[in-house]
C-alpha cells in the first residue's frame, strides 16, 4: 500500500501536464515523474512489485488530478 502520496506540477505553467510524485511503499521512499501520457519514469530506485505500484499511482492521480 502506498503511504504519504504527494504530487506537484513539473512546470510553473500549470496548464502543461506532468507531475513529480513521491510516496512511501514498504517503508521506503520512492519518487517519479508522471508524464501527460501516463508514463511513469522513476527518478530513483524502482519499487518492488513495480506494476502493482504503477496501478496504485494511476488510481491516485485519477482521483487527485483528473477528478
């Protein structure tokens, strides 16, 4: 389960899509860039169970950004 999820825009012009995300997963901190096409690029180590984590991030972004 992802904990302490946060995101902020990549660009000062908030009309441009793209966000940096950070969160804790299995007591480790991870960060990534969430691009406008839904691609996730890790800016540090890749979390275990990467595909499951990506699904959770997509759900959180849909809830917080696109809703």
